[in-house]
C-alpha cells in the first residue's frame, strides 16, 4: 500500500476509536443534560447545563435528597430531574399543612422553595407505600412541579433512574458539584 492509503486507514481507525470511546462514556459514565423548566428552583434553574453521573448507581444505591434523572413514561426522549424524598420500603405522606412524613415522622429538610400548598399535596394526601425498588421524588419548587405526587409520574423504579445530577457546567457563574447537605 502507498503512504497516503496507510495514513487514511490510520486516521479512520483513530476516528472510529474516538467515536467508540465517546459512545461508551455517554452510554455508561456520564452525559450532559439541560434543565428545562422551573420545577427544581432554587437549586437548578431553567437553562442550567449539568453532567449526569450514570455510573455511581451501578455500585451504590440512590440516597435521600440525591437529584436524579429519569425518563418521563408518556413522552419519548423526555427526562425529568427531581430530588429523592422517599426510599424503598418507606411510607410517604404529606398533610394539608405541607409537612412531609416518612414512616410517620416529619422529614427534616430545607430544599423546598416554599411550603407545599394544600392543593399540591396530590396522591400523597394518603400514605404512599414504596416498593422494594421504588423512590418517591419531588421538585424543589414544590408548588410548581410534576412529580411523584401525581399519577403521571408516580413512584420511580430503580431500573428507570438514568443517573444523578453531578456537576453544573453552565452558567459559568454557578459551576460546581451538586451535593445534598
């Protein structure tokens, strides 16, 4: 073969390797996603760009207050981002005053943007018992979030969790790792 042909094949193999590596990273390690909407305010804002960690949950279980990404079951290529409130096996209930109860005890947290209004309690007005692989999620903007309180979303099965929101990469003024306190 001549030198040009060897260089062309070498370049094509290099590009194929890069594409394969990129596909592996996006599929199994992490991916960029953009927040669309106000349901996670004040923690995440419309237009924020995040890196979703897709590998951690292969080795550990999701924890209370993790911010997760999961597919919306009624619309293809649509993903929701919410905070885990209830863990597998727990019972979640919200009273008319907006208090969240886990197994009958008030959940101590300060992520909610505001107190949950009585007309936003949803199906959690009655006790919601989570299965062994189910999570109860809510947006931080509690009165402006479609989440586990509605039958459209309901409880999230472990197998449907894509990953956890890990790092905000845009806007530059807010870059940083997303952690729960």
